[in-house]
């Protein structure tokens, strides 16, 4: 074989990086195969078996998988971008693109955020959703009520600007303040704005426990009414009493997909979940400002409850 290759030497091209003998999974749905990847000027120049390429930078990938970088659609990198610019935790897992702005929480000015991200020269690509909680908070504070039509318009403008500024969609965190005070109509209106710019809607649903089917139905309603692809975040069932109900919940998603709705889910591969302790308090307690919360908590009846 070596003789054969050397006899073709004159036909060999050079490349910057040559990855050899890897198990190639190209991400398109094709079957995997063993082969080589030639990279030149930052792009894949050739892909296949026994490439006629040489390089001074050759990587022997035998026993390893060669695949496009993974996209982690559900991250909460906010606050750590500058602290951890090489993002080793993602890179060493094969993740090269992360989606931020999940669970309703993001920078409201996405354009500025992405400019800042560019300046950090991170090892990973970053996309961001526009978070409903931050949009609602900047228009209505922590008010526990429906939005007026003027407020809804203001929120739509913020979402529109975010989409124009590079956001990939809208996210909600409907168990968190103030997102929990919003109704479905409000989210449909904002999702329509995101849809106009080809965005997706990623939902941390209103309930992941006893009322999970109501929450899934809400996500499906939003998909239908706003004509938007919906990604249900960290699809799970909280509480031992709900174990086994995934038969029911997965069937709901399957059924919606069969009706032509673009609904997908993501899930983390462990049995724990984490969030802030405030989610254990009733939503009414957490409305308005800090002073109102303290006043309620010092009221003996409320405290008892
Ligand atoms: Zn979440």
C-alpha cells in the first residue's frame, strides 16, 4: 500500500491538517465510515477514504470519532463567558456552538451582547435566544397581572429588536418571576414576532410535575398559533408520583409532530435538576418589589400559610 501511495505522489495535494483513519459521522444522517479529512484554509477540502493529501500536521484518529462540532442548545453560560473564554468544559465534550438565553433569561440587548461575545474571542460559537422574563421585567417590573396592549407592544418591540440584532428565537421560563405572571396570549404575541424573523421558541414550561400535560398543551398551542418551531427545554417529570408518565408526555409530542407541528425536546442525561430556592415560594409572594415581598413575608397569616 505504501508503494502504491508513493507512486501517486505527484498527484498528492497538501493541506493544513490531515485527520486520518477516523470513524467519520458527518452529521447528515449518513452511515458512518472509516476515512480521512483534509482541512485547508480553515475549511474541509476533502473527505473520504485514502485521500491523496499530505500535511505536516497529521492526526491519527484511529479508534476515535470524527464529527462536526456539537451544538448544545441548552446552556446557561451567562456570567461565565469572560471567566472561562477557552470553554474547555464544552470543547472537550465536542461542543463547538452553545445556545445561551435559555429559560426566559437573557441580555435584553442581544446585538450588544453578541458584540461583547465577539470581543472575548471565545473558543465556542455563541447564539442567544431573547429571554421573556428579562423583556417583561424591563417593561412591567415584577407586576403580577396581564400586560396592557401598550405594554405588549413595548415587549414586542424589544423582541423584534433582539431578533434583528441576531437572536435565534424567544425563550420563556414560565416557573420564574415575572414570566409566571404572563398568560398564553402574551407569549403567542411575542412568539409571532420571533417567528417573523425565523426564530424558534424554547420553553421552560409552566409546570414539569403534576400539571405537566397542561404545560405541554400550552407549548403546543403556542407552536400552532404563532407558527413557530418549539423546543421544550429539559423535558422531564418532577416528583416520584409522576414517574412513568413519560409514556403520556412523549406521546403528546409525537402526536403534535404527526399533525405537522415542529416540536422538539431536549433532555439532560442525569436524574437531578437544579434551580433557585425562590421557586418553592408561591408566585403571589414574589410579586412587585423587594419591599412588597418582605411585607408579605412578615404578615403572620401569609407566613403561616
Ligand atoms: Zn430551565
